[in-house]
C-alpha cells in the first residue's frame, strides 16, 4: 500500500472532512480514501469485464461456443513481431 501525506490543508477543510467522515460512519482517513477513489475511478468508466459480458449477452454466446473455439484455435505460441 502507498502512503500519502497532505500538507497545508486548511483547518476548515480538515473540519469539513471530519464532519463528512462522521456522516458516513468512517474515519477521516477512510473518508479521504473514498474521496480519492471516487475522483480517479468515476462511475462512468468502462469496465472491461462488464463490456465483455454485455457483448456475450447481446450475441447470445454460450460456454459451449467458447469451448468450440478453444478446440480449434492454434495453441502454438505467437511469433514476436519484427520491426526491421
């Protein structure tokens, strides 16, 4: 885990943070983590797993379809590309 130090936070901001943390029944540190997570990981972001699930449902892809692909696909390791 990474530790972060926030310097020069105003007293007003610190008090407001403590009030907000109390409203959410968590510590000021947990509240800061929640605020930072929400800021850098917004709700509208693309979630790859969710996107793949939606594609599978849209085209009615089943486990049997995936197993059939696995049986016929080339399982040899790919050759590295050459940039000469």
